[in-house]
């Protein structure tokens, strides 16, 4: 995949600690989803049928989407699964990548000096995020990782593609009871959409996760 890549371990879903949540909320350049806590944005290009991948290669080629992905995620931290990282063919510049893998021997290839961190669990990923509270946090896929981080995801940045390709990898369904459409910019064949959680549950869960991990 080119520049465009456009989810819980047991015991991480407990109640939020107000103190720890406040520490996380104090992070200087985190973009809070409602101004009251940490934020985590899932970014994905999603077909009309929910498909995001077929495990092989790109499903579509949308240069404006590549450019937008690079622009909005630059300077941030990307959480991604090992399969997605490998599909990129190398590390992404100007971003910190945290790659989840259960393979303790796995090492990132093609880093060209970019910062690629490896985590073997959600908790370990959270500990790494806690070291980067000055940056915006993104979930960059794939399907397994979007689902694992879903309870902590406060915002969505979706490129809604007007095509329904074959593929076994899907994005979680965006339930309008839980997500509020914040913006939509129509393009030819696709639309850029942003969503925010209707409740603060995910922000609280995220603050708790980060607080317990750090
Ligand atoms: N359209 C889009 O915006 C978009 C964005 C991203 C990806 N994609 C597509 O999505 C597909 C890949 O998605 P996928 O669901 O197959 O794989 P994935 O989510 O990218 O990666 C799954 C891998 O992550 C590791 N992992 C998952 N949970 C973990 C945990 N709790 N602790 C440690 N490691 C963990 C495991 O790696 P190990 O097997 O090494 O243990 C697992 O095999 C590709 O087709 C890609 O092109 C599309």
C-alpha cells in the first residue's frame, strides 16, 4: 500500500481514574474530541460496503486521499497492526509508528531512520502513547486494530468511497446512535467525513487505559 493506510486486553475496561484522566487531559497538543479529555482518531478509507482491504493490495487509488492522509497525520503517532505496516512497504515519514505484533522477534524493516516502535499488547501500546502526549494519536488500521481500539476511539476521519470492492477486511460499523457526523466534504466518487462520539465513554476509557499503562 502506498502512503494511504489510509480496538482490549483483559483488565483495561475499568472505570476511569479522575486523577489519571486529568493528567492525560493536560497533554498540551492532544486534540480533545470535546475539550474534556484525550482523543484518539481512527482514520480509514472505507467502501460503501464497509470493506477496507483484501489483504493483498490497494483497493482504490485516490491521490487526494493519500495527500490528505499525509497532511493530517504528519507530526502524529500512528497505531497500526503488523499486517498493515508490512503492506505499506516502509515506515511513514514525519510520524511515529507503533506497530502491534505478538511476534517478539519481529523487527521493522525499511525504516530509513523514521521512528517505528513495536508493541506486543494494547497495554504496551498505551504506555508508548503516554510518552507522546505532545502529539495527536491515530489508529491507522487494519481491521483487527480498528476493532481492538474501538472502545477508546473518540473520533473518526473517514474517506467514504462510493465503491463496494470485494475484500474480507472491514471497518467497524459506524452506528449513528453513538457517532455524530461533524463534517462532510463531497468529492467525485468519495467524501471526507469526520465523526465524534456522542458520549464521553471512549475518552474516559482512553484516559483510564493510558493512566494505568504509564
Ligand atoms: N482502507 C484503509 O484505510 C486501510 C487502512 C489500514 C489497513 N487496511 C487494510 O487492512 C488489511 C490489514 O488488516 P488486518 O485486520 O488483516 O491486519 P492488521 O489489523 O493490520 O494487523 C493484525 C496484526 O496485528 C497484530 N496484533 C493485533 N492485535 C494485537 C495485540 N493485541 N497485541 C499484539 N499484536 C497484535 C498481529 O500481528 P502478528 O500476526 O505479527 O502477531 C495481527 O496479525 C490490509 O488489507 C490493509 O490494506 C486498509
